[in-house]
C-alpha cells in the first residue's frame, strides 16, 4: 500500500475526489482504493481553510506523495499557495495534480496558471488530470495517474524501526484506538512499543488496515491500532520501537525553503509527523539553528519537519543534523558550531557523527539512525572510534605517561581512572584498549617507555653563605594532598584529613591565595582540590549527553553527588555551565 495526502484550497473538491476514488467518506480511516495494477493507495484528506495549516501539516508529513486539487472555476487561491509552501518545506516531491470542477469551467486556463505557480518547485513535473466528480469525467484517468505515481514511489524498509504518529486517538474503557500513517517498518499484534513523549510501554492488541484485520502490517500504510491499558493518548503522540531512537529535547537543524535562520522568530512551532511542538530557536549560521523543544521527541539524524510562526505565517523546512548537540557556553562557541555544521549534509552519516564524538557505543550510533563507518576502529565489540581521534588519544596518553614519569619517578605509572578523566573517555576499558607498545599496562596503571639511564650528576657547587629561602608553610601539606588525589582527582579529603595535612585556617587560605589549591565552600565543609581540577571537570562534563543531572556528573567524575553539585555550582559561578531548571529542581 501507498499513502497520498490531499492538498488545496477549501472548497476545491479534495473530499469529493477521495469519495469518488474510494467510495467511502474521506474522514474514515479506511479511505482507500485498489488501483488497476492491483496496488492499493490510501488517502489522508486534509482541511483547506486558512486556520487549518497545522492539521494539513499533520496529515501530509508522514505521506510520501500528494494529490493537489485546484478548481477550474477559481484557479489558484491563497490556501493553495500556503499548502504548496508547506509541501515544499516537508520535502514532498511526488504527486498528481487534479484540476477539479472541469464541468463548471474550461480547465485549460487553470492548468496553465497552476503550471506557472509550480515552476521552480519540486512538484513542477507532476502529472495533471482534469476531472469532474459531478459527471465522473476524468476519474478513470486520475486513477491511472495515481497508479503510475504509486509505482514510482520507493518501497520503505520493512525492518526499519517503527515510528507511528497518531493523527487520531480515542479511548473507550481500557482500550485505546490510534490511527496514523506507518511510514516504514513493521507492526505486529503483540508488539511492545513506547508511547512518546512519556516513554511508557504499550502493547498492540489488534491491527486494522484497508478495512481488514491484520496480524502484521508494513509501511507505507494507513493503520488503526487498538492498545490495551495505554492511558491517555492524544493526536500528536508517537508509538516507537523501544531502544531504536534518540529521545531528546534539543537538536541542531538546517533550515531550508524559507527565511534565513536569523530572521525567524525566536519562538516557533515545530511540526514533526502529526505533532506540533513549541520550540525555542537560537540562530547559529545563515541556515543552521538550535531548537529547544518543550517535550521529548524520538528522532533520527536526517528527520525532516516544518517550523511555523502562526503570527507571521512564515514557514521553513528543517533537517535534523544533531540529536546530541554540544553545550555552547564559551564565548564564540555558537559561531564555531555554525562553521562545523556548514559542511554537514542534511542527513549526516556515521562517519560525521563519529568524527564529532570521537568514541561512541555502536548502540548510540544506532539510536541516532547511523551505522558505524567502515574505517571505524572497533574496540571490544561494544565501542567504535574515529581513526584520527583514536590516534590523537594515543599520542596524548604517551605524553601524559612521560610527563607523569618525569614528575613522579618513584611512582611512574598513571592510574587508569586518572587517564580516563584526563583523556575524557567514558569508560576505563577504553583506556585499556588504547594502551599499546611502547606503553604498557600493569596492575591498573599505565607506564610509558623505560627512560634511558640518567647521566652522572654534576658536582654540587660549594655551599655559600646565603641561606636558602624556606618553603611556604602549606607546601608540605599540598604535596601530600597531591599524593592523596593522584588516583581520584575529584574525591576531596574530609575535614579530618585536611587537619592531618595541616591545610586548615590561615594555612589553607594562604595556599588558596597562592593558587596551590582550589577551595570550594560547602555547607558540609570545604572541598579542596588541586589547581585545574575545575577546568578538568568541565572538560569531562562537556563530553556527556547534554543536559545532564548531578547524579550523572558524579558518575562521570567518579565522585559523590555532594562534590559534583558543589563543582557544578562553582562552574556556574564562573559562567562555564548553564543550569536548566526542571519541575523537580
């Protein structure tokens, strides 16, 4: 089966066409017909008045083709133009033009006008058929044109993950009925799906398609599903395959078929499938922007949608470039991000994604809708790395090992956790995979190459009468603190240990003034870390999926939630992070 949506000005005969082609009322979920070739096509009839553009977008978005109706006696009208603009933003490139009411006026003039309006659009070459639903003239020719259209449309992947946007839903007792267009994938009775945005698991009880019960159905199809104990379901929600999509509230997009991103309103509505989602827009480059969504959405890279400002009636198409975009906190970060995105295609592949992230789980790439690139470095079956990034990590590790051995000749090995934090890696097993000759791993520490024997020391100069400058009173305590934090840079000593180190009162204050320690005030006692620990924490946290919780920050830094919260407040005071409040914070 294929699915075609209608489009056109109100009163130009869209519903009458569907009724003539299918013999059923256009509002029914089973508005479909069998074509001469045996193919089946279902219709999504959309309203045509000026207030119904959101409903038109919801009905047309999942459909791969359009049946555009223009009346011979009225010709091109305002809603025809607005629907054409929306179709262009949706990226719909296939369709049939029906010049309706051919019994009321000569269709040639209207057809000539429509051809002029379609010139320069993706629909400029679509087949046109004059038709009258009153006399029946042209219905047979329109059916044949739809048959040829259905034969040209691509066949979707039956194994693709499911995302069914609900354009209608109602609940009766414990059963919920959902109607929508299945664009790809397969749904079977008994399947467990996630109901977004809540992410609750629901089970498919029955399936209907083309007026018949089915055990399973594949895209593209108009389907009616019955769910049991699904709770509240509304139009605009989505049923998706578990573990196959990225659930996100922040995306970077490319804008197209509309104004430059800087001229778009900062508050708009994103039409995605059958959903209409309020978003905040931050322009990045001339055709790139960051969208902050007010609800979680299941997305893949390359997904398309429409941004609409109802007040200015402006429309822009969008393609999703990144479903896990980096935070933009430093000065100039937005401009740098725009330069990066400028070279990306509308549908980024695994090569581009892995180049940006450096190291990812295979499952993370799958959630974004990507496959690992052929040249990816395979790491123990679970992880993959970008080749250039992996080589640069090895070079950094070799430098760190050499520097550590020179600074600590009595303990030349670096603990695995310290290496993980310094390199910003998400798991210790990646450090183990990174080690290769001349580096070596022994007892949980990474050692650099054995250094050559040191030359004989030069003879000491004779003592002078000048007395050496005594070290500051905090020096010995800071050195012992450095040893305490060698393997756990974000695990500060408790107050009792600070007392043992002599780092209290004025001595600690002097060490802080000298830049020998970082002290973060906390109601449960001072948190004392080594210089640079806060910047190192920022680097580690930048690698997390954004936004993240204090618990996730504590896990990434291998420290307690208390310390993680204190560090986050400290970084926030420095203007290096941004706190996003939720209903619970």
